[in-house]
C-alpha cells in the first residue's frame, strides 16, 4: 500500500534576517494549513499543523495533486504557496517569511479616520462613509522590506521590488469608498511619476492589477487609493540583464583512476568514498564461465551523493554585477541553506568556479530513502545593477518601456536553474551486509512513482517504467504502457548496455552521444487553462512543450481540428535544450453558425528527424450565442445573461422600482437615436476578462445610438452601478438627470458625438468615478450643473471642447486625475456657488487654458502637474498649461 506524500519547509521571522537572508530565525508556533486546489482555488482543508521551535514543518497528504499552503501567526502577515505533492514523495517549499505587523493601530468606524505607521513611513486616510454603519475596523499599515517577504514570495516576471506593504494583516475588509494610502518615496522617484499598483488576491493566489500610484508634487509621498485590505505592491519594471549565467551539471559517477580494469582498493578524492573489491573464482552460468566480484562500497553503507555544477558568466558592455553569489539546492522535499559566497572578481566575467553539495540520501523528514533516481534543482543567483522603467502597458506586471527610464537605479538579481538527477544505489540493509554487494547479482526494486529499478551490484542502475501509480499529470507523460521506458542515460550510463527502449525507438538505432540535435524526448503537458467556448468567440489553450531528456532538439508543431478553425502561436520556435520548455498558445475560433457543440483539436510535436513525437488532445464545448431583440420596457426585475447580445429596437426604459442586472460578457447594442433609460436600477458588473459592452448596432462610429440615460426625478431611483464597462458611439454616452446616483469603476467611455457624460440636473445628482478612461467626443468630456461629482485615478482626454465644464451649483473633486489634450481647455468653471478642487493630478497639453475660472471663487489645484517643471502659465509663474 502506498504511503503519504509530504510537503515540508521552514517559516522565518523576517525581522531577524540579515542583508542576504542567510541568517534568519525560524518562527515557532505558526499555523500551516493545506488545502487541495480545485479549478485553481483552494477547496476543503486537508489538515493543519504547527511549526516547531526552528520554524520547520512537515505535512502529509494522502492524495496526489496540487495544493494551496497557507501560513499564519497572530501578530504577523501571512504567506501562501502552491505545491505539487505525489504520494510516497517529498516536495519542498521555498522559504516563507512572515513579517511582524506594525505596532501602530487605529480603530476606525463610519466616521472615518487617519492612521500613521509607527515609523511614520505610511499614512492611511479612511473617508467618512467608507465603513458600514455600526462596524469598527482595525487599521494597520506594515511595509515589506523586500519581495521575499510578500505572501507570494515573488512578483510577476520582469518586475522588481519597488515598494510593498500590507493593510490590516490577515483581516479581510472591503470599503464602500476608496481609501487613500501614502508611502514615503524613499527611492526618490520624480514628482508626477506613475507606478502601476498590484494586490495579492489570496483567493486566486495571484497578483492582480489594482490601479496606479503617483508621486506627489513635492516628491515626498507615493499616493494611491485602494478599496480593500490586502498586501499591495506599487511596482515598476526593470531592465533585463545583458548577461548570461551558465550553469553546467558536473554531477556523475566518481569513476576510477586505476590503469587497468577495476581497482582492488581505492578512496575517491571527490567524494571520499572507500571501495574494496575481492575477486571470486569463476562460476558456470548456462555452461558459460563468468567472473564475479565481492565489492564493498562505503557509499552503499552510508549513502550520500555529490552534486556539482560549474559556473560561467558572460557579460556584455554596460552591465554592472555585484560581488557575491548565492546558491541553494532542492532535492526530495529538502532544501539546503541559502549559501552566499564572496566573488569580488565577478565583474571580469568568465569561469567562476564549481559548486559542490553533498546530499545525504534522506528526505526532509530525515528518513533514509530507498534506491532510486532522484531529481534535484539547483538555483544560482547573481546580483546586478538595473534601472526602473515605466510600464509599457501601464498595468501592474507589464514589461518595461525602454523609451521611458525613470532615473532610479536598484540592485536586482538574475537566477539560473539547473535541473538534474542522481542515482541512489544505497543498500545498507542488503543480504550480504552493510555496503557489500555481489557484482552481476541483479536485484529489483520499485521506486516511489512505480518504476522498476535493476541494481547490478556495481554502481549500475537501470530503470523501467510501468504506468499505474497515482501520478501528477506531468509524470504520467513520462511513461508508455506499451513499452518500457529506459532513463539510465540521464545518469551517465549508456542505454545500449541495458536493452531499453526510448520513445518507442530501439536503443541500438539511437544516435551517438555526439549527435546533439536529435537525441531527445518531448512531451506536451496538459492544458492548464481550458475555457468554455462561445460560438463566434475564441477559446485559448495554454500548453507547454517540454524537452524531457537528452541533448538539444528542434520540433515542428502542427495543429488540426475537426470542425473549427485553429491557429498556433509559439513563444519560441528555436532549439530546446535539455530539460527546457516553451509555452505556446492554441487559439480555437468557433464559427458563429455551427450545429456541433464539441470539437477535438490535436496538437502534435515532431522532432526534426521524425523519430520523436508527442500529442495533446484538446476538447472544448460550446453554448449557442443568442441575439435577443428588446422592444418593450423592462417592467419586472430582469437579468441579461453572459454570452448574449441584446439589441434595443427603440427607446427602452428600466421602469421605476425595477432592476436590470447585466452579467459579464454581455453586449448591448442600440439602434439609431435609441436610449436605454434607467428610471429604476441598473447593475452592469463585468470583469477584467469579460467586460460589458454598450455600443451601436453598426458599432463603427460616434452618434450611432443615443446612450445611457439615468433619471431619478419624481421618486424614481435613477441608480447605476457600472463595473468593467466599455461604452462607445453614443450621442451623449451617459446622461444624468435629477436625483441620480451613479458609480462607474474600471471602465472605458469614448467616441461620443457630443458630450461624454452630461450631468444636467435641476435638483441634484451624484456621480462617482474611479479608474475610468473618458475620451474622444465632439463637445465636453463632462458637462455638469447642480451636481456632485467625485473622480479618482482617471483620465479625461481628446474632447473637442473642455475636458470638464462646471456649471451652476456643481461641486467637483478630482484626485489623481489626468485632464489632457482637450481642444477647448482642461477645466472651465462657471459655478459661482460650487466648490472645485483637483489634487495630485495632471493638467497639460490642453488648448487655451489648463483651468479657466469665470468666477471669483478660488479653485484648489495644489499638487498638480502642469506639463512643465516650472509650473502653470498664465497668471502662474511657469510654462505649463495656463491658469486664469
């Protein structure tokens, strides 16, 4: 019967670590929880354990699969990891660091509050009304010193630690209004610099875009708004190093120095292993005389293996590297300490030296492992000096825009991973005594994942695979039920001598060891991102081509589908070196008119010589895409469903007291001059992956339909909640009449023939916008009177008149809002009885004035970027957009 799989690791107190994280104190008493991952999210908890005095934990799992691991302790931040566990195998988890929560605490209620961290490096402003009435929230703000201390322990590729902090510890709080957070600009970015903001989603265990942080006009603070307590990271990308670190595996058999044949006695200098050989008289085997030997090997008596790697650094002009190397080894659930070596001559490049690790043949729990072939991973890290750049996409995790350096330098690291394996042929409990074996007497074992091992008694180990064990998907691809799977060549043994087969090809016909272009195996890992397809839309599969063993090989990929059109996109079509992989994407285009609800798409990889192949079969299902014509008012609560398109045949009203819910992925198309009038409530809540579209039937240009109109007059609601919405091609894209209350988040509104948003009230109406891009209209971006408008973290640009026109009785508050490239000016104020303020934003490149004030009221525009370091022009002292 199979035993449990194990996951193990060490939890550290980050406040006890030195500069290179070599010396850290383990954190005792931390709670470690393990839960199986189902569809990418943690499901039922499998169990809980507590770390020991040194922070070590070891956790059993009785099922093979992917698990979510979470670590918590009162008074500390938390940590999370995803780990793959196989029964009877041990899996290591890289270090998890928990950071003590900042000791400053503020209790906050519906009246709002201001909080400052104990060291004064962070400030949190919770506005009144952001917390529900009757509730109290504990506010803390804890800064992470380095990326390793984040819950994930790492950031998306290409990014580097800039600033990072945690709000509220492990508390989960969502606010009804944005909360302002400031962190000291200790890296000295210039005023006005924008840095993408991300947050760690502990439900999906992934980093997600959360907006933008901006350096204030004094350069003192980095300012951003958030809507919930989470770990956050304002993060700018860095340049990649123009250098390459080459790690060459030198692990192998100790060999012998004897001139003729095997030595009778030897001590191997590299490993310290003692060997003693006693020749025995010949024996007759099937009438054939055979010589044999009685051999003692201290490596069998007390098993250990030497793992070695040569390091070589290739530098290009312009790179500056650090003066140390870090290395750590992962094998069978265990991990060495993170060794740090001085290397003052790294700047010269070239050969660095050789790393050696001795593995004692035990797992992380200290158990001696049986004979077998064990894979290891060696990570080598070298620091280099690099510069921060603006994000090319403007989003968290985006690549650097090399045309926009931010003028701030930092030390990053380049990592190189070496993957290999060692043969453990220990036999401390053998029938001939500890360390003794009889050469030629073969013994059979079964290793942890169902492979049969044949030990020849003289440090030779052949391995054969028979499927049937409970394996992870990537391990299942290594076997072949119709043929034995010989992997001895991974470990320095010539496969021809063992009579094995390789990918169905006889070893006797295999290329010689010098043929480095064909001698390889390939597998395609199962799809990790299968999606439900909709007719008329695309379904994307993310696959990985993995060069499993042997030397380098090139492969040709082909994709065939039974019914639907398929295209293939490869991230890298070059040579795949040993143990390398390349991600590729298969896009399936489902025709709008098809009666078939399922199709099978086959992806096949074939090596250049045609000897090795691998296939992956992708299956998707579809649901018919409906087009629904709407010609009568909505007089009952109604939901418009994902995947459908709704055509407005005439003006359609959501009647007072009724609610229209629109699901993610819906398209709403209006006929010429048709409006969707909201007298009741509209909830249009999309997602970043499935936004909701409002557009015209023609969907080709401005003014082709009316737009959205909200009206709360006469006891009607006029309520709107728009999230992840794209709205385009209206006359006035959005109109707000009396007593409306509309909120817009993470949306795009553009290409209107007249006004982008028209707030025209005789009584009063309210609009709140955050992370909205409002652009490209024939008239003003926002035209408002008798309204209260609050806008944060948004952009208003490209209008034929002013970006914002404020009429009578209008209060407008702008925070971190960009108003730019509007032909009729940035902001024009006609309101003598309203309040207008803008802070931490940018007003530049507008025609006429940046701010034109027709009243005697003062406008608060402090901490604003005017397009020039000298400040605003006009009555101002500088050369930026003019103010009156």
